[in-house]
């Protein structure tokens, strides 16, 4: 039986961070499965906290080298006074004979190993929760009237601010200048040293006065070289920053939730959970995504995050009011030339009979030309309602930019969310 070492020391200054990341990469599938199952059992406000992950010990086994079976082996065992080789033990029988007092199911045979349990933090939980998800059809938008720019390195320049001074380039330039300016003197020094060595070798013909003259000349030349400035203003090199135009990747997400009287409390909770996942996904994965919250019953209104998730307002059902409001907001604030526009709508599908055709008309004639992706989620355990059948025709007309999904129970929320926003490979 191998030894198990449990290290309870604190992770001092991130010393174990690399090992932890390597471990989590190795058991990525098990962790993702645990995270996905944890989402459905949580409340709306608890979706962004950490989670305990359990992994079977069998999955943690490591390969190792050992001696194979075979050959002659000698073993020495400690003796005892009660048993000898070949004795058999009787199994405990009856109540109280070998039975424990715990709540679990006892067994008189077999063996096992406890699962390995560890805790992941909030950031790790969200990483595995939203891994491989992306907003569909995201494209770069050219902004002719207000192009965005960013600065990047573009070579070197002889003038600039002190904070952009490139020390390595400056010292290299200074060294090259000193070599260039002292080249004549260095060549003369090498020639004088050769002459001096030749005179020292043949001491019979040595001219002491000439030797002294050579040494004095060498000293003068070395002094002249040393008097060259180590670095000059001419040597200074600065990192050059060039201004580069950048297409805008801005996006806006319209979250449209039905809060009419036909939406029961259970259905509203599932809708809120779906939108809370969407909200956390956008906050986690994107920097430049604005979110517009719209609640509607017979009337639609734009609201903030708190009212969207917690307001108790309700009434009749006119879905077209929310779509009209979405169209108006896009026209006023979000030009399709500047923004990738996304719409996520959740409803139980129940709508005023004559209003469903209006919804189809608004989407097809006034929204789909501007919207990059429209997702509709119907939350009901009944048969599809009239709004679903109207939207089904839109899904046929725009298969790449209009998606529909059906949620029947809380267990369907996260799989449906992943299906709608799963990252797809780019088509060449």
C-alpha cells in the first residue's frame, strides 16, 4: 500500500500555482462535468461562486516502474501464537457481531478508496463554465466617422520621451560610435605594439629612445580614446510608437424577458437563470459588450439589471411591444455599422393570437438585417405555443443567424445555453 501525503500548507506566493494548473488541465473533462452539473442545482445569485470537485481515486493513478513477477522470492513474516498458515477466519454473523453503527451500508467483503475532493475558486469555475462558448457571427465593424486607434511598436527614433528610452539600443549605438571614432588610433596602437614587440625580441638592435617614443605615443593614443564620451545625445534611441487604425468589435446584447401573467413563478425563475448565465458569460468573456435589459407584458420597458431580475411587475401578453422597443433603441443608439447586435428572448410562447404574426413581421422586415444573431428560448413543459410556430419559419429563412431552443425543466437550462452559444469553427 503506497503512502498518501496531504500537504496542508498555504500556497505561499503562488509556488503551487503551476502544479495546480497542470492538474486541472489533465482532469479537464471531469472538472467540466462537475461544473455543468453544479449549475442546475444552484440559485440565481450563487452561479458565480466556487465549487467542490470530486474525482475518483482510480482516475488519479499514475504510471510507475516496478519489478515484474517471476523468479524466486524469500519473505520473512512476524510470527504469532494464535494462527498458523492455512487457518481460516469465520465471518461475523447476526446483529451486533461485526456490524457497525453508521448510517452507510456495511459489507463483509471488498475494498475501496475515497474520492479525491478539491475546491476551485470563482474564476476557475467561470472558466470551465463558459469554456468553448462565443457570440456567433462576431465581425469587425469599420467605423468611418469615428475610427478607433491603438499604438504599437514601430522601430526606433532619435527623439522621444524619457520613459520610452531603449537602453540596449542606446548603449549599442554608443559603443559603435566609440569604435568608429577611435578606429584610426586603434590601428596605430596595434602597429606600434607590433613594432615594440619586434624591438624587444631583438634586444641587440633595440633603440631605447625609439622604444620610449613608442610607449609615450601609445599612452597618448589610449588617453585620446578614453577621452571619448561614453554616451552622447546622438546615441540615444527611443521606442517609436505608431498609430494604427483598429476596426471596432463592439457588440450589444438585448435581453428580452416575458413577465406576463402566463409566466408562472417557476418559468420566470428558469428564464432568470438563463439570462443570469448569459450575463455572467458576457461579463467574463468580453470587454466591449453592452447589455440592454427589456421586460415586457402588455407593455415593454427598458430597465436596469436589478429591475430585470427582481421586479414583480406583471400583466397581459403583447410580445411585439418588446420587439418594437428593441428596434427603436437600435435606431437611436446602436448603428449596425458600429455594433454587432445580438438579441436573446425568453418566453413561455403564449401570446395574443393576432400579435404573433406582428412579431414575425417586425423581426423579418426590421430586425434581421441589423441583427447578427437572434436566439429565442421557449420555456414550458407543454406543447409549443403559437409564437414558436411563427418563429420556426424565421429559423428556416435565417438558419445561421436565428436559433430556437426549448427548455422544459431546470436541467435543460445550461445544455440549452451551451447549444445556443457554442463556439463554431469559422467557415472558409
